[in-house]
C-alpha cells in the first residue's frame, strides 16, 4: 500500500482540493499542517521553496494543480474527456494566476497594503473574477464535465476567501457585483455530499 504525506499550512488554500479528493477516494494520507515559523525553518530545503508538497511512497512532488489532478483522478473528480479536462485545468490555472498577483501583498502594512490591494481590486482581481464568471457560464453549474471536479473545489475555496472579509481592502461584495453566479457556485460546491462529508470528518 502506498503511503501519502501532504504538507501545507494549517489552512485551506492550495492543499484543500487535494485533501478533499483524498477523502473522496477513501485513501488514507498523513495531513501535515505547519505554522509559518516552521515553514520558514524548512523553506530552504523545499523544492521551489514553497508548499504544498506531496510525498508518494517517499517520493516528493510539488505543484498543487498537479497534485489535484493526480488525486482527483483517483477520486473520480477529474474529467476523462480531453476537452473537459482542458476546461478543468483552465479554471485551476486561472486561480494560480490570481494567487500569484495577490501573494505579494502579504507582509505589507498600512497605507502600502491599502494602495496595493486597491490597485489589485481595480485591476487583476476584477479581471480574474469576471473571467472565472465567464468560464462558469460556459460550463453551466460547474466548470467542467457538468459535475463536481477539483476545479470547482479550487475555485469555490478562493471565492469563499475573497468574500470572507479576511483580506483587508478587498470588498466582500466584489464577487457579487462582478460575477454573482460564482457565489451560487460556492453554495453548490459546499453543499455537495462529497464536500460535506469531508468537513464533517474534520469536526472534533
């Protein structure tokens, strides 16, 4: 039996679709959650100096979208049709692009943070929220295959975060104003039996 070890912060983020897919597939894995000080201590020894990492029988791999595809296939949460797989990958790639634009604002404070986030809201955040809305319109209720896939897990987690109020200077109604169908999609994803079962299993 193959041993799996997923390492990420004690948060949802990039690792959450992989965790949900493991759970959906009924595959046991070691869910290692580290704090930021631990991450900084291990960072120089990490390939590409970032998390998550996934160990598969001792072999370490990186890149969250690759992990989501790999585990998603085992869970039946990744399309078999090539075109639908492309749609799935497109949505996941868009989330990574959005995160790359947002990540540099972490660590900023005060007026510098306010200016950076307001620039993002007027620019890339608006571009990507609208674009994701267009991808969902093409797919219907889901981003690919007319059913839940790892793309839906990744997008819904990000949209929920944008709506949460935890990102200073990012309006909590941004998504509702630009692409309200994405909020309906979040409700659909988090009401899915697969997702509900995962979070129920996380409850103490």
